[in-house]
C-alpha cells in the first residue's frame, strides 16, 4: 500500500474546565490531526502535543515542522507493508515521537479500514471492554477537588488520579483518603520533586496509593531507583519512558514497577505495543495514559488498551470530561461500570466529523500529494 496523501490540521479546542498540573494551568488544548489516504480510504491519527513545551519538548509547532519537512517525504512513492514498519522508516529523525506517532496512528487506522477490521484487532487486542480511570488536575481549593473526586466516583470511574506538586500533596491526598477510604487512588507529580524530597514523598506511603507517577526528573532513572528503594508505594514512570530501551533500562535499574504507556510519547501504537510486551514478560503492569486527546487520539488509546497487559485502569476518560463537543461521533462514553465498550466498526470505530474539525481548525496543509 502507498500513502498517496497526507494532510495535517492544527486544532485548538476549549476545555470544559481548566486543567492544572505542576507545569501550570491550561484552558484550551492544541493538537494536530493527521489524515492519511490511500486509494480513497482515509486514516486518522493525532499528535496531542500542546502549544507549549512543558510536558515534552514537542509542541504542535515542532510536530508540524517535523511532519511537513521530514517525515511526510519518507512516505512518497513508498510501498508500505503495514503500520508496524513506520517506526523504522522514521528512525532517521531523532526524537519527535509525537510527530511520528500521529502518522503511525493514521496509517494503522487506514490499514484497518482497508481490511474492514477494527484497529484494536489489527494491533492484537483481546478485550471488548476496557476499565478506565480519570485524571484530576490541581484545583483552587481542596473542597473543589473533593467535589470532582465525588463526581468522578459517582460516574463510575475505576480509579482516581490526582495531580500533586509541592504544597499540594500529602495533605490533599490525606483529605481524599479521609472522605473516600476505599477508592483506588494514585498521584502524579509530573517531575515536581527531587531526591531531596524523598522523606516527604515517603509520607504518601500511608495512604495505600496504587502508585506515584513520575515524581522526579523527566530524564532520570537513577534517582527514581533510589526513591523506589525507600518507598513502599510503587513508582510509575511516564515522561521518562520514551522507548522500548528506556523501559528496559528502567526495569533493570529498578526505577519503577509500573509504566504509564502513552503511544504519542513513545512514537506510535507499535512502539507502545513493544513496551507492553516487555512489561508483560517482566510481570509489570501497564496502563494507558492520555494527553487530553480529542476523539481521534482517544479512540486510538481505547484500541491500545485492549492489549492483554493493560491490566490497570487508564486515563482514558469520556470525551465529555474535556470537551463539550468532540470531533468524533459518537463521543467516547464511559459506562456506569467505569468501562468503555470497545467499538466493533472498522478502523478506530468512531466517525470523524469533518465539519467539527473545521470549526476548531486554525490551519491545515496537504503535506504529501
Ligand atoms: O502526566 O499524565 C500526565 C495531561 C497532560 C499532560 C500530562 C498528563 C496529563 C494527564 C491527563 O494526566 C491524561 C488525560 O486524561 O488525557
Ligand atoms: Mg503523567
């Protein structure tokens, strides 16, 4: 199969409620939507980078540049045997995993549609329903957060993740535990601490958290290993794991016991599957993280989470958790059981609504034709 057309759309969508992490607060989100086409069949992918290089050095602007000026050209006239080899084709560009992932997702969706199969089946997924959790940002006050925890539990979410940072951590978690003694709970620091905070972080051990996510530097394995050695709570890595080899290093050094797999962060669905395979072989649980994806990326996350090693609820919440109107139809919905029913239709299994893409689109360009 040859990819005959590749188009990128830069979208800006308002969030229904601000989202605050240790990096700061955002009120809207920017992503690139990637549309690939072969013999009239489209395939959709997403680059969920934001406007600023905070979570990652990538932004929608760097991804635009890398796709348009380097990656798209590699597809020209080339026979592609499947979505898997895309990673090798793009290996000549160092990093820029989100840009690569957007294309790989689009090619995977295209292949799946061409075969009349769902993406999750093509990937090798086995679940028809996935369990999901929700990620709750830092709020103006603890009562505001408790209200959001309460709403999320009432909606059925299977675990609650809260964002922490210095001075919004142990006391906040203690309050949540007091009100919700049994709820599966975890905390994500997005690299807000250093090893000097180890004694403070150990205070989290008394709250029976499922894990603490990315407490230390985004590029560190050594200090995380030292922290894990003195903490009872499992350490989960997010930002630090950009590849299969990173996952291998982290496991070998004891830097984490759990990995949050985000296909955008690791370069696409196939690299994500490789990390899943490694974790599964080592008996380490994984779960599917998110980056405030619109429906396109969210649908790809649903598909990824059907792989058998995704044994913990992920951050794949309902579309309505972030967006009043999603770009797919129907939107991703969460059942009262805190699950998402995996769609059976071809490709990502949701319809991409072009009219809605146009509503949020700030620029678009055909980068391969
Ligand atoms: O660290 O997991 C993270 C959102 C943006 C950037 C980083 C992270 C997050 C989330 C939300 O926690 C995940 C989601 O609901 O999409
Ligand atoms: Mg995280």
